[in-house]
C-alpha cells in the first residue's frame, strides 16, 4: 500500500527521539492493520519501541497514545504474539484518564479473551472452589459468586497504576467476558460454547467472535510497559 512508506518515514523523521511517539505512529499501524501488513508493523514496533511522549514537540494528543498501543496490540494478535498484545492492552488501561474511554473498554474485553486463550503452567486467576456451581446454588448466590470471581480477575489483570475511573467501572461493561474467562479456566468447553452462542451478536459487534471461539485456558499477562514523558 502506497501510504505505508511515507507514514513510516514520517514517524521516524518527526520524532525528537527514536523512542518518542508522534501522531504518525498510530496512523502507520492503523494502515498496516487495514492492509494486513502485520509483519511490517511488528518489525517497526520491535525496532523502535515507544518509551516517551512529548506533546509540545510532536503535536500528539492523548488519543494518539491510546490508539498506538491498541493498534500495536491488534498487530500482535494478528501474529499470535499474545503476550505482547496483552502488554499493549494493559498499557492502554494504565494510561492516565479522566473518563472511561471506548478504547479502554475494547482493550479490556480483548485482554480477558487473550487471558482465556492460552494455557499456562501456573494457576493464576483460577476460579475458587467457592464459586463453583451446584444443584443447590441459588441464582442470587451464583450471581454473587460470579461477581466475586470477576472482581478477583479484574484485580489481577489490571495494572496497579490503572486510573481509578477505569478500575472502578470497567468490570461492569464486560461481565459476560468475565464469564467466558471463568468457564475457560474451569475447562468447561460446553460453558464456553453456550456463552459464545448466547452473546454472539455482541461479540460480532465488538469484533471479538474469533478470539472468543479460541478461548480455552487462562493465560498470565506480562507487566505493562512503562512510559516516561520527555
């Protein structure tokens, strides 16, 4: 695609430092995703990781930062580099915010699915025995147990520096994603299938149906990247 080379050049030329974000960075990644040039985008991300932002020198705004790490995560998802994708999604969630953004919600939903996607040797985020269902469990008790499990998952997955406005409200936007994660962690294939069928329309709207269908077991996520301001 013709626009890729100019955008990649602009990202490299206009940055005051090779590792400083510019508005051209997310634009380049977005175009790579649209043209399915995942490897070209990944090479760019690996070659010049972002550690700094300088709005005065580059003209970038907060949305550029969110878009950059969200698109980077999607590039890594396309290449099945799920650990790197997880890292980028968590960086979106850790970005300072005054309100819960759509990008943060999308990142959190995909983070939950990726956590359910790959097996791990550790029992991180495994549902507790108290939250397991039984014939004697009432609907209210089951809902309470699900809420407790979701809260534990959220606490484990969200970076410690997640803004309060995000950490306090984001779980309520993603309850059935938490249910999918819980079912996958329990090895409940039928439960995962039933949840996907029940919420298929929402998953299609969120463009998460493919990831949901791959959900199998839990996956521990690496710590988010750290940013410094120029």
